[in-house]
C-alpha cells in the first residue's frame, strides 16, 4: 500500500486554553469523514504535513494539533525563561477535550507516535467513550523505568555516546539520575550558556539512540539551536516527572480500553523503547493487536507504514 498524496488543511485556528496558552490546530480531508486525531511525539516535535498521509482523505476528517509550547502553538518552550508549570499530561488531555468540543466531534480514531502513544493512552483511559479505535506506533508509556532505560541502560549499546552524554552534567551528579541532572541544567540553572550546551548534549544523545537503525541519519531539526532548546526542555520536563502518571497507571488502566480496537506497531530494533513495552500493553488491553516489526527501529520502516495504512483503512469502516 502507498501512503496518500500530500494535502492541505481546509481549516485551522488557534485555541485559547484560558491559562496563557494558545494551541494551533488544523483539519484536512473530508469534513464529513471519520474524525481521526493525530498526536505527535517528542514531547515537542510538533505536527507535520506527513501526518496527513496515512488517512484516505475521502474517508477521514484528519485533525492535527501542536501540543503546548511547541510547533505553531504559543508561547514556545524555546524561551528558556518560560515556566512550563502549565504544561502537564493532565493539561494536554484537557486541551484534546476542548478541541473535540470546538470541532463538534463525538468520537474519533486516535493515532499516536512515540510520546503521542502515552498521551493517547492517558486520554483514552480518561475518556473511553470518545475513542472509536487506536493506532499506536513506537509504543511508549513514559514510566520511570522506561525513562531510566532511555537515559541509562540503553547506553550499553552505545558506550562512547553515552559517556559523552553523562559527561554533560556536573561531575558530582554523574552517578545519579541523569534525567534529573539535565532537568536542573535546562530549567533551574538560569544560565543561557549552560542551557544551550545541555540542550545540544541531550539532543546528541537522542540522535545516538536512533543511530543504529537501518538507514539512520542525524535529525536535521537538531541543527537548529532554538528547536534543540524547545525539544530538550519539554522532553526533560515530562521525563523528569514521569509524565505525572502513576508508574503502572497506563498498564493498570488498560482494561478500561476493552471494546476499543487497538493496533500496536513497534520495531524490534527500537533501542530507546524495548519491545516488552508494547507486549505488556497488548496483554493488558483486551482486543489489542500487536505487530513487532523485525527490521524496524523507533522511526519505523516500510512495513510499519503498511501496517498503519491497513489499520486506517479498516477503521474507516467501523
């Protein structure tokens, strides 16, 4: 199956959340089609035009948004003085509900990628009656154990790069929690020079985690110092707080998804997110369908795309 051609939004706007944030949203495809909400990763990656191409534009009403403080939403986390206290998982879920009501959607299909999976699961467990089906790719649950794996244990695959990452924090903190150390550098140091270096070091580690995947290339957006700052501040903000979720909250809440069809697609070569994460979720979620793609990593593969397109085609007829 081929992905659908590029299309442009037919509607877009800025949603005022009432707490100083304005959320960019856009809609493309068929205004009378099945609503699908596309949740980007990161946190902080922002929506992209490519997110529209998994959905038949004759059958789907494709909704995208930039989550708080990234993309075209305002204010941006690239301002190192911005207090991110109003950016939490609970706030993001409230934004999704506000947008659903704004657009007059009763139920929608959810697509989530990477961090977007955690957000989709948390939203669906809070509002299962609003979710028609789910397609979740590069599955994350942002548990403290998952965050620790990404920042510490995954370094066993990339020892040189991990030791460089570890060396980016003060010497006294190198044997402790590296996520907490980077959080302090990026959010509490108050020194722009320290913050810029910490953002660069964090993003280099993120790039390294994907470097062993087939066809891997450095992420071009990490060459932009403003994007590095935005991304590193948002990621460490969420990772340091384990997304404000109980450690097994999403697994324990998975039975609430009974009756919601779910397709989980995950690369076996995903170093940043081991395959036991979607495997555990699939066991706890009645009716979930798990696909572990042998040749894929975190960014997916052509087989990943085929599975997404097939699930989207099936869910359009639900």
